[in-house]
């Protein structure tokens, strides 16, 4: 006696039957064919088809008048098995195995107690293996499953074997755990596995595990075909070739990373600027005058400037205050011994922790000598940043070119300049990477980011940002050595790995981020200055927070 089901469950079963039938057909079914195949009343089937089409799970081909799977099914499959790195890395190797053997090559991944087929490259023969992409198979009777099990750490492998039900899919399937473990031991020793007609009668298969550079098992690759062509003697010859293909796939895979939050930009309370720029974090400062909160008092302060309506700002993650203004546009900003140094016009101004311009006697007490201040260039400076122990790096004009130099001995008599690196275009931003002792240089004109290692004369082109992504703005290096760049006009900031690959991107609610700096108690809060100058009315209406300071926590 079959168990009773309520009407809702029965309707769901019928809808799933329709999906299964359509999904199993390469050409689709008409309504009449579905009704005949499933034995459903015409009105019931009409209602189910209408609902499935409306939800995007099915689509009706108007020319052939048949129903096929809809795009929503592919979206669900993509969300469930998003492994683009593995599939891309395996594509060429699958074709190579197919071309070498003439048989169908498969890519699969572990899913619970089963393997799921992710990709295949069909063999050249009319009679060939043709398992569908997305098909699931047991671990214990497939070459892919046994290859993955053999490569797993012993404790994980033993747990999976213990939980499996060793069902006899064919008369040749392994159903004894001791025999399975012995076969897995042999597979681990030689690096490849065999399915001897254990999942499909008359079909043999040879598989090997895909292991990345960190030792993580990411899947398996295999070759399958009729037993009369894939004899046991031939499999013995093919096994090492399949294992070598799997090794090459694993070598291409990036390290598996734990999911990280993308971060959300939050505006800092305070006034907007026409063009915010030059943010730098100075640890251990008192709270910003007139606005910055206790967090700034305890852990430090962010200094930044409005370039066009020249003014100095002081902020922390909780608040931003505007300090004194300048008669001339601000060209650069550097952390000082007890505050910040600002280049406005043709002079450097030193501000103390309390936000006041220091007097001559206070400057001497702070340990900043006249020789040191005189060594800082005042003309032609296009970008600046602080290096080791506050040592300034600057880009300035050098004839018809530009040069990135450092002023050594900051804070002591006899400061001198470093020969630096010559550039074909002006640097628009600099950042110091302590871990690799590298100066990162942004050239907005060409969209190029250079890396210059201290002690080396050459420049390395790290990355080039396409114009469609936005114009390069400020740079900042995070605690893990990643380089962040503001993308002006791109509504975002991006992170680059040391090899130049873009690692991640954080969206902003404004189009023109200009400068970046890391600060906060743990050094992992990203501060972003932005601009509103030159934005048209439509852009300002869409981004009313333009010109404000933003923070992105925990990056």
C-alpha cells in the first residue's frame, strides 16, 4: 500500500517528473509527448507547464513547439557547483586525453558520498561512453570516486568509506570494505585507479585525482570506453598518462581560499570636499579637534586634504573635522614626527597632534631641523608617501621626465636624496609596501601600476588598469601585502596580489574615489577619500555622498 500524499506534494511530484523528463531529452518534448510519456491529464499538464515556464525552469521553443530546460535551471546548477577554475584548468587536458585515446574524457568532483560530472570531452568513436554532465555516481564503483578517495587524508577517507553503502551496481561492483580499502591503497601507490565494468556493464574506466599545490584534492579526471577497446593491458599503459594529466591540472589551480566578506563602504560623518586626497594614518594621535571621537584619541588619526578648496581634515572611523585652510592648493601630505606635513604652494607646513600649525620653536622641539625640511622638494611634486619609519618617497619633475626619490635621514641633520627611479610619465600616487620593501607607483595617464624594489634600479610593470575600469587614483598596501587602488570613475576600489592579478573589488556609492589609507586599531580599516568636482548634475543626483570620506572595515 503506497503512503498517502497531500495535494500539494502530489503536484510537486508531478512538476518534478516533468522537469526530469524534459531534462533527460536532448531535443525536448511537445505537450502531447509529455502527456503520453507521463500519463498526466491534459489540463493538469497544461497548468504545470505554464507554471514552470513562468518561473523560468522551462522554455517553449516556438519553432519546434517543444519544451526544453529554461535558463533558471542552469542558474541553479551554476550556483550549486561553481568551480570555474577547475573546469577551465581541465579543458585542454580533457581534449588531450581524448585525442590520445580516442575515448571520452571526464572531469568530476566530490559531492558527499558521490562524484558529480562537471565536464566531458566526447570520444571519436560512434560507440563510446556518454555519461551526462551533472550525473552523480557512487564513489566505490567509479574510477573517479576511487581516485579521489585514495588521495584524501586517511581520517577523511576512512570516514567516507564507513558511511558508504556498498551497493552492487553491476555484478563486478566492489561490495566488501576490506577489498575496497586494499584497492584504494594500491591506487594511492601508483597514482591512478580502475573501474572494471563496475558502474556500467561493458565499460572500463581509468581515473586519477586532481590535487592542487596546497595538497587539497579538488576532483578527478578519467578516460572511459568500451571494455573491448580499453583492455586491462591498455589501461595499465594509460594510467600514468591520466595521472600526469591530473597533475598538470592541479598545478594550474589557485590556492583554495576561505570566503571573505567583500566589505561595505560606510560614510564618515563630516563635511564634504571638492576633491579629497592624500589620506595618511598617524597612530597614537589625540582626537581630532572639534569632531573626531574617542577612537581617534586612543589609536590614532587620519589626516587628509581638500585639494581644490585647500583645507586640512582630521578624522577617525567615527567622525571627521575640518581644520585650517590654505591660500594655495594642497600638493602633498606626509606624516610628520608628531603630526602631519602639508605641501601647499611652495612651502611645507607642519601640524601637531592637536591640529595646530607648529611654531618655529615647537618645530625644533619636535626634532625637525631646518636641514631636513629644506631637503623636502617644494616644486614639481606629483605624488608622495611615507616609507620605512616615516622616510618620505616623492615623485618630482626631472627635466622632460619624472623621478621617484626618497629623502633619507628624515628627522636628523644632513638629509640626502636617493637616486630613485626614472619614469616616462608623472606618478599620480605612491605607496610603500613594508613586507617586500617596495614602492608602488601609479601612473594614471597610462593606467599602469609599477613596483620598484628598494636597492634595485629596475621598474616592474605590476598591472595595467583598462580605461573602462576607471582612472587610477590613490594606492595603499594592506597588512597582508596586497595593493589597493582607487578607480576614479569606476565606482570602486580594487585589490591586487603581488603577482599583479586582481584579487577582489569593493563597490562604492560614489563614482570618484581618489585616495586610500589603512588605519584603525588593527590597521585593517580602509579609508577612502572621494571627489565631487567635475561631476555632472546627473552623477551628483545619483551619488549625493560624493566628496565625503568613507571607511571599509575588516579588509
